[in-house]
C-alpha cells in the first residue's frame, strides 16, 4: 500500500522557507556542476569538431603537435600523390600541405599581443576542411598578402574588420574575409596562402599535410602505406582523433575540477537535506504514527519520505538546470598548450549534461533522505501516539 | 559570559544537526580557500622573476628562434652586464603525462646570470659544465621520479627528434621560484650539435647593471633588430612570466564565480539549520522570557549559537586547507607550482564566516527577541 505523493508535496509546502532553502542549495550545486561540464564539453567539442573522420593528418614522426612537426616539400609531394586521396571537382587531389605558425597579433583594446595560429593553406583546404565557410568578405587571393580570419579570433584582435590590415612576420596582411567552421578550433586561426606564409617561418617546410580519403574505411591501409614508406619519416593520424587528443590535458584538469568542486559542494548540500528531513520527521512524529496505525507498512513510510527528499532535490535540480542554461553559448578563451596559442570556445550545455545534472540532484536527495526516512519507518507507534 | 553553558546545551541538543551544519560550513570554506588559492597562486607566479633581468624573444612569436649572433650584439648594449640564452626543449620522459620543464642552456653564462636564485654545490656545478651530456635537476623533480646523482635518463624529443640521454651531474635547490625545482637544465650545445643548421637560442636573458635602465635597454635592443629578419620583443623577466599566466584566460573570474556559488549554497544550509532549531524552541524561549530573560539577551544567545557553528566550521575548513596543500606539495600536476593558502585568503574566509553567522542567525535571533511570551506559552503542555 503506497502513500500518495501528494501527501509529501503538501508537507513540503507546509514549511515553504525550509523547503525552498534546501532546494535552492541543491540548485546551486547542480548549476555549478552543469557549468563546469559545459566548459569542459565546449573545449572538447571545439577540438573534436576541428577534425573530420574522413581526413588524414600527416605529421613528422614523433611530433606530438602541429607546432613541432615539419614536412619537406619533396615529402609533401609524395604524400599528395597517394592514390587513396579523394579528388575534387577539378580532378586534383584533395590534399592541403599546410604551414602552421603561431604569431603575435595585436589584441583588441590595446591589450598587448595574443599568440594566434597562422595557417598557410592552399585553396584545396576549403574543400578538405569542408566545415569552413566564408561568412564575410571573400577568400584570400592566391599570390597576394591577404588572409582570412576565424570568427572567434576576429573579435579578439585589433584591425580585424574586412578590408583592414593586420601585421605579423614583418609584413602587413589585408583581411579579405572572415570564416566560420561550426565552432571548431579553426575559428581561432588566421588562414593565408601557404606559399605566402612559408617565408614568415624561414625554411622550405610545411608542418602538416591534410588530405581527404576517397574511402574512409581504408584509413589503416593508407596509414601503413605512409608510415612504411622509406622515403618518408611520418606519422599519419585520423584528423578527428588527432585534434580530440590535443584537448586531453585541459580536459583532464576541467573534469577533475568539476568532480572536486561539485563533489565537495554536494556533500554540503546533502548535509542540508539531512537536517531538513530529520526536522521534518521529528515534527511529524504524530502523523507518521497515525499512518502506521492506519496500516501503512513501515516500508511505505520509508519510501514516502525517500520520495519526499528526492522530490525536493529534483525541484532543486530542475531549478539548477534553469539557472545554468543561460551560460550556453558564452564564448571564453584559453590557451591550447599543444600549440601555445589562443583557443576561443563556447560553454556547451547539452541535453546529456542536463540529464546528468538532474540525476545528480536525485542522488543527493536519496542520500540525504535515507537515514531520516529510516528513522520515520522505525518510529515506535505506541509511544509516538500517546 | 555565564550563559555559555546554555548555548552549549542548545548546540548539543541536536548533536547530529550541529555536526552536519558545522561540517558543511567547513567544507564550503575549504573549497573557497582552495579556489581562491588557485587565483592567488597564479598571481604570485605572474610576479615571479627579477626586475633586473630582461628577456629578449622573437617579436614574431615565442616559438621562433633568435640568431646566435645576437649574443655579441646584446653584450654591447649599454647597461647590459651579462647575456645568456636558453631553449625550450619539450622532450617526453616515459609518458607525456610526466611533463616537466626542460631548458637547453649555455651552462656557464646561464648559471652566472641566475646566481643567487639557486644553490648548487661547486663540485656538481663543475661536473655539469665539464661534461657535454650532463644535466642538473631540481630537488623536487629528483624526488618525484626517484632519480639518483649519476643516473642516465632518456628524453624523447618532440621538437628535436630522437632520443636524448642525459647524465644527472647536479641537484639544485631553488632560492627564488624563478629557478624552479621542477625543471631540468642541460647543454644547449648538445641540441645544437645534432641540428646545427636549424637550432639557435629560443630567448636571451640579459642581466642589467641597474634595474632602472630596463625601459631604455628594451627600446634600444628592439631598435637594433627592428629591420632585421628576426625582430625582437624585449621586456623584464617578470613581464615575460606574467604573459604566460594571462594565457590561461579568465581563470580568476571562473574561480570567483564558483566561490560565490559555494558560499551562497552553504549560507542556505546554515540559515536553514538555525531556523529549524529556532522553530523547535519557540515554547522554550517563552519560558525563558517568563523567568526574566531580556529580549537583548535572547537575541545575543541565538547569535552566539550561530557564530559558534559558522566560526567552528571556518576554523576547521580553512585550517584543513592550510594544513593540506603546502605540506603535501600539491601543484596540480605542475601547473600551479608553490600552491599555498595565503594569509589574505584565510582572513577573507574568516570574514565570510562572520557574515555567515550574521546572515544565518539574524532572523531567528530577531524572532526570539520579539517573541510574545504569552502566545508562545500557549503551546506548552
């Protein structure tokens, strides 16, 4: 025989201030929990979205980032001639040998310099990296001192409007346009033509070669071909996996922080719930005794009080979701330590994170409610009803 | 105060509640102190470095090398007493997770420029300078990996391909955190020999005759190389370190907002607990009033009870944070060297505890003071 839930809800409403405080406490914990996960998720997604599973990224053997890689022109030509590479509409292979160089650029508002990745690409790159779209102006023209800026970094830099000129590598570069790429790390980069950017770095080397596979299922075979080629000293990575791995250090830190901070906060909130529920049980001793006398078994009383605590926490959890939702989309930036350069990304609240927040609140409620509920179920009827 | 036993009795009546509330206040202030220490440690790390040393780096970006020929020209700059240079090696020992800083340096000049910031036995210094494959390692790093003097360690190069085997010839202690004990220093020439056509210094360190010359030296150096293919960016060592700290982004804002949420969440718990206690004692307060306790006294008694919980929790939480981090050598995997809870953080934590006591005790205390004894006693059985 179950005790109807409405009994618990009405009981909670009988002590509105105490219930509200407990629920708010849970809400704050869940809010912080969601915010931290959204931060870690946004950072991860910015890098995960950067790579496509159809693409292969070739780096020098042993290089752990694009920054420490180097591939000579001759090797790049060998790689671009692989038969496994998809061809574009013009019949040329979809391969992009790229220069990758962090440069100091003047920050908006006179705030000194920012280290930003300048990536020298060919026009093929816009087809290899198919999520890249020009959203203002046009592409850079081959053979000219022109660049396009990612939308995320454009907002952080001085002189970043289309038509303005930015300075790096001892030259001025006209901003021909802005591009977006679905929130990926490319949006934190400056793109120009590789032949124009190569002299900035001195030396006739590319850093990476990116290409599209005609058949993505043949990745392992392609990788073996490349890594076994005695003329090359390279590692081939699936592009999506490579960029996702770049986020690992900061992601570990963020996830650790999320667990550490919200774990401690949660214990505090559970203590609050325990206090509230014990007080509730104590002030309703008569009621509970009546329920038991009426024939409700102790296990129903236990379930009822557990449900009450869980409900209270659930309200808090939902409230926490509401509080945390507005942070979705807020842009923040940090340094991607693998490339030493600025990476802008958004807080990303996903349904999965919200569900985890709500589940988290339920766990807090059940933990906080268990001992008080057990106390309620064990109340000696005869004494209580006297 | 002769009513302290009464306050104590009240606290002990619901032992569990008192303990849980105090514990949640303690947890909150522990968390607050931890978060705030992240901010203060970052700030402190940004202030490391001497004002009498300057760093010359490439104006293009920190990742660009500078020509070796700059050494002579920098020495000739008026106001410069000594010059050295270093290179960020970024090798991997065992696993990328075991990250630590490695600097390829010009041994003699580097150790001279940083003289006074570290302590290294003279015989170990001589052994390090003499042998091209030797390295010196900070004490903390030695302990972390359990290395011994004379041991060979192998780094896998990421920027500078290949395996690099170094022999530990010296162990130094840091005197100033700029010469971190979490780092390894070895011979620049070792890297240069393997890649002579490519490798050159990553940055130069200038030792000034007088710190007040810094602005003139900076603009003079940058003007020399302005129109070369490798223009420079010169600043004090302190500014150089601070620039790495700002690269983390807006950490302080994040930590402070979370700290606020934590404090507020715990305020709710503490206030709720005080209110629960007060509600249960309405009739009791009525009795006290009847036997002659004044309004003011009752107000104070409730406030003292709230303060006991808040301050007791604060002392526990802040004390635990202070006792835990520094002695255990916590450094967030090397990202926050010198992590410590500062006196300022402790004071701020205590301030929060006082506010907590006021906010959680005020309403119940006012209610107790204003209670109408006749009405309250109506409920007494």
